[in-house]
C-alpha cells in the first residue's frame, strides 16, 4: 500500500511560510515515495473559520505547485463520525461533562495555586481541576436538561488505566531530541476537552478520527504539536485505531525567532506573492530544495 500524507490547515486566517513548509514537505515526501497527498480542512471552529480563508488555501497551495487528491475532507461535514467516537468512549465510561465557564475554571485554578504550584499542560495552560468529575449522574442530567453549556472531557486517569503505557513511532525529533519509540505522556494534559455542547468534537478527537478514516500512514506536522501526539496515541488505543508514523518538523520562525502566526503579515504567502516572490523563492525561504517537476527531491 502506498503511503498517505496529509496537510490539515484550519481556515481561520491566511497561510504563512510555516504552512508552506509543512504543505510542501508533505507533498514532496508523498511524491518521493509514490504516495498520496491529501488536503483536509479543519474547520470545526465555526466562530473563527471563514469560507474566504478556505478559498485562499486552495489558491495559495495551487500557486505553490501543490496538487491534492479530491474530494477534500472538510471536518464540519463529518460531525457524525466524531459523535460516534464520543459514544465509543462514553460506553467505556471515560467521558464526563463539565459545566464551568472559562472564568470559573480560572478562579478554581487560582484558588488551588494560592496553596501550591498547579500543574500546566505542555502548552502552558493550567490543568482542569477535575471538579465536575464527582458530580452525581442525576445532577449532570439535570444541568444538561436545563440547557447549560458544557464540555465533554476525557477522564484521563481512567483512560490511562485502561490503555496502559503507550508509545508512538517518531521519525522526526521532539523538542529535546526525542525520536524512535516515544513514550506518550497523555497525563500531562489532564482531563482534556473532547467535545462541546455546540461543537461535538475538538482538535484532538477529529484529527485522530480523520487520520484513521482517511488511511493516513504518515503524519508530518510542526513540532508545536509534538506532545499533542500523546493524546492522539491514547485516543487511538481507546478507539481501536492503529497508529500512523509521526514526523514532527522544525518550525519556521520570524527574524526575532518567534513562531509564525496567522497575523504575522510579513510572512503571509499572499503578501510575499504580492511583493513579487515566486513559488521557487518560497521553497528557498523555507529551506527546501528546488522543485524538480516530478523528479524526487532529496529529503531536507
Ligand atoms: N489544523 C492544525 C493546524 O492548523 C494541524 C493539525 C495537524 O496537523 O495535526 O495547526
């Protein structure tokens, strides 16, 4: 079976050099290995995603010389698949609803932090204190029936107990040089949100489900997502999914060494293009070898 690669942007802004690097690297690797290249639109956040950004993604990628298999998977069109996954996890008793607002959680954490250092996840956010886990079932049902907003969380302790110790196969390198079989540290994320009342999924859940449903064999993405893989590996185990290979790549940074964001206008592909940059210039700027019109390019 030929390998399957994918590029999975969120249409919540214009693509920048970091996206170009990730998309081109995936595309090159697919071509070098006789594999397939898929494009997935991660548009579950209805408040931030916009059709014009999606249209711009297609245009910018085509300008770069990238082509992809169709149809493109748009996550917003597959909410039933994520609901099924939530049901599978619920049936294992691993999901519970929490009803606190962000501000309430911040207050709960501040109260804990007054007493002792409170753990933070790999992205630096404080862990959810687990307050709602002990709510009796009738109380949960009552709050849901009242129409209160809620988040569905993974009971990490129970999930870890069920899955045991897991590793993922890393072909790139983590922030501290982790490679090969990397031990998943999903507990570092606490009781992560897997769905919300209004959006029946989350980044972690939909990326795991989609990579499996699309037959992705090689997940090649930025180093900023390295430790998220712990959660994905855990979900794969709980959902009976066989894990793909992972390769986390370096991030493209701006001149001050900062990670690029969608608001970093100077490195936006459209800006660079308007200033006269060619697709070959973009490849050079991100440190990829020239595109050889169908011929394999050496790996970076
Ligand atoms: N949609 C994610 C992003 O734009 C990427 C997800 C992934 O590659 O796993 O950062």
